């Protein structure tokens, strides 16, 4: 288990998601946070980014999820060192009806929703039992415009992204990476939740 920074609950291990586009979708530059590669750190130690202010105000909704805005940082700490940053990430853009590759099949639920991430991990992630992060399809929830939970947010999303546009399936220690995750959702508005295998996590409206 790993601790979610300023977050809802601890989260378990992970994997990755498949998605879309022949040409990489354009990301709004105003949504891009600083993603300078992390510096090496030989031993676990508190980091400046492990403070509440770095991750914004802590707002938890009725579902127990930490509410995040596009471009706002979220983070993960070591289970026995809550003040040590193991990883931080931000959703930098969300595109409804994202353009898929020529080989994509039609969405099963109605809309392919692309979620772009910038992810940075620190060397301290290696001290975690799993030692890597992934944003697997089974680690997501979604809610429609009416607030009803989507039964299957994965649908046909595996067919949308070219491999070069996807977030890597495993993100290890001391890495900086950007990429897309795609969900197959029934409504053009709603919210998506990254739980990383836990009962709650980070939620973004789209």
C-alpha cells in the first residue's frame, strides 16, 4: 500500500491503460505544470513538494475522493514515510471525443475521453514494496453527468491510442514521463476518478 498525498485513502499496486490517436492530441500549454526531471536522492528524506501547499487545498467530496483541477499536482508518499514524496503527477488536459488512430473501433459507451498526464517519480519510489506506478484501466472509476457511476469505463478504449502516445505501462523510480490514458464513457460531461486499486482516489470533472 502507498499513501496518497493530501488524499482520500491509501492505494495499492497498479498497471496501465490503452488509448488513442494517429497524431498525438494537442495539449493546451497553459495546463502544463513544471515537469523538470526529478533529482536523485540517495536516502528517504522529506521534500519540499510533500507539503499541503504544493498540492493545493485539500477538498474531499461525498464519494471520499480528493477533488483536483486540471494542472493541479497530486502525489504519493511512502507508506512508512508520509513526508517523503515517491511520485507526483498532474492531469494536464482532458479531451472529450479525442481523435483515435485509424485502427480504433467505435466506443462501446459513446465517447472516448482522453486524459493527459505528466508524471514524475523520485528515487525513493524504489523503497516501496511494488517500486513502480501504473495507471491501469481497472484502477479507474467514472461518473456520468447525472452522478451515476459508469459500470464499465474501459469499454473499447484499448483500441484508441497508438503505443507511442500511451502512458508507459510501468513507471519506475526517478522517471519523468508524459502520456495519455483513454476511457470509454457514456456522457460528454461527468467526472473520472483514479483510484489506483483503492476504494477512493483523485477525481477530475470533465
